[in-house]
């Protein structure tokens, strides 16, 4: 769950969103991993305290991966919008189809 929270949203951002930046994807990775990891650790502490089997803490009834993906998405978008965009030529190379060369 922590790995999916850390890498899924940044991968989608870089593949499909022209405005994504390196700072935004790194922030998304850290936010997703931290959210998922912290909810799992809260569940671990609770299970140790009450001597039960490990169950992650489900905040508001949602699994930690849901919170990790949501926080990754929100932080990634905000961080990308707050940082300067990439050069237009680089974006064009990555996203626009190359024009066929005349033969």
C-alpha cells in the first residue's frame, strides 16, 4: 500500500499531465508514502497496546492506501502549480507527436 501510494499518482502525473514538475512528483511521492505509512504505524501501535493482531488504522473507514493516494494527488497538484513550469520545447518533445519527415 505504501509503494502504491508513493508511486502511482506521480507516474500518472508525469505520463498524462503537461503541467507536472519534478518538485510536484517528489512532493506527491513523499505525501503518499507518509500518509499511508503513518496510518499503518498508528494501527501497529494500537495493536501492540491492546495485544491484538495487526490491523491498519482505517481513518473514517477508509484503508490507508485511499488516504495515501488522495494526499499524493492533492499535494502533487498543488506543488506542481506552485513551481515554475517546464520549458515548452521539452514539453512538446515529450507530449506532442513528431511530424513525419519527408522522404
